[in-house]
C-alpha cells in the first residue's frame, strides 16, 4: 500500500514517515521545493511539490492509496498567512485528489484547537460545535469544513491534542527553561490538558488507514490521560536531573510578555511562539478532549507513559545538540 505524507520534513511528518516505513508501507515524503530532508529516512521516496499548484500535487498523489495531509503552519505573522497555509493548501490537495480516478483515503491532521477549551474541566466531544479561540484553530476548522463539503474521496479528520517527542521544537523551550534551573506556572491555577506522544499519534493514525469505520469521521487523539501543567515540568525535571525553582507568573504580567512577543514578531517579520494567539490557548481554563469515540470505533487503546516518553525526548534533544 502506498502512502503520501505531506509536510514530511517537519516534526510530526518525519515521524509519520519513519513509522509507516517500519510498518511495511511504501511512503512518498511530500515536501516543498526548498525544504530540508534532515529527518526524512533515506528509504522514503522524496517528492518535492508546489502546494499552490494542483498539477504538481496531482502528479505526486497519482498511484497513491492514502494521503496523510499534515502540511501547514502552527504559527504565522498574520491571519492571511495562516489561512493560506492551512485552508489554502487543503483546498489544493482536495482538488488534486478529486481529479484522480482511483479510490483514495485522505487523512487530515487537524488540531484540538479547531474545537474549543473545556468548560468546568468537562472533556469536549467531536460532535460539539467548533468554537476555536485562535486564528490557527479557525484555519484548521475551515480546512475541516472544506474536506467535508468538497472531498469526493474517503476522508478521516484527526484532531490531535498537544503532541510531544523527538524533533519537536515547541516543547523544547520548556526543556531549556528547566535545564536552566527554572519552571513556571501562569496564574495560581494548575491548568489541565491532554497530551500525546508522537509515536502514539502515529499508531492512532495507522488505525484509521484503509479502515471503513473511520471514513467520514472526526476523532480526537490523546493518550487518554489528564495532566496538570506541573506534571509536565516535573517529568522534564526528572529527565534532566534538575531541581528547578518554580516561578508563579501573574496572568497580567504574562499578558505583557505575550504582547511583547507579538510586537517583536511584527517588527522583525518573524514567526514567534510567544504571541497573543498562544496567550489565548495558555490562559484558557483547560484543554480536555473525550476519546471515547475513537475507543469505540477504532478500538483505540492508548499507552500513556509520560515519564519515560519525556526521558526519551530529552535523550533525543541531547543527541541532536539542542540541549
């Protein structure tokens, strides 16, 4: 079976390529013309495309059984760039796939951000009305709607929660803070969230591959556990053998930092992690998703092991010279 993976050079994409090659699939790693191939296994077929050109995508997807659409942006300088990356590319991919005569399945990696934060710590279900609070979440929800309305092939939409693991640069920032001897908490409430290790996400996605029960369905993907923010810092501290000083940052001060980061990004035209959009996510009460649908339909049985997974992630960061 042939699988094409868009955004194959990134954190999740490169891990997906490795996973499906090891599982015996023939993999096309779809990347932009100027993208680096550092983390893509040499056994993958690398295909460079222009995501704005349907003809280029049509050539890449011809003869493919499964398209795992992972390409897009998690941060951008403005809403236009975000929607172009997440909605625009999805529209082109759907248009290309629709022109292929053979049967295909499109698996779209959306995000928990396309839904909404939890109210009173009650996990959100997939059939609840999407109410994203960030531009990123809105762009992902818009892409989901395009798939539902225009895709003529089988499709499955997956909404992962926070994904961590080898190669991720967002969680890397937390490791660096702890490595310097600090941890932090914004406000006095230890907020709740779901997480999923990248290899677990790969396993979740494989359950959807060529699975009629997954067609026309949307699933949340988590490891089934509820974590406090302090749990994550504790696991990182243990992995790095550190005893960090915990600093409680008042929300008012945190907002100033996020606004400053946003201003820096606009002034220097850089995509920064610390911005007003990220502030909306972090200051939300909790991010919890109900995975009972995936458990019932896909037979999803998550294996949660935060401590060991964080330890392996730390080893990876050190091996890459990032810590």
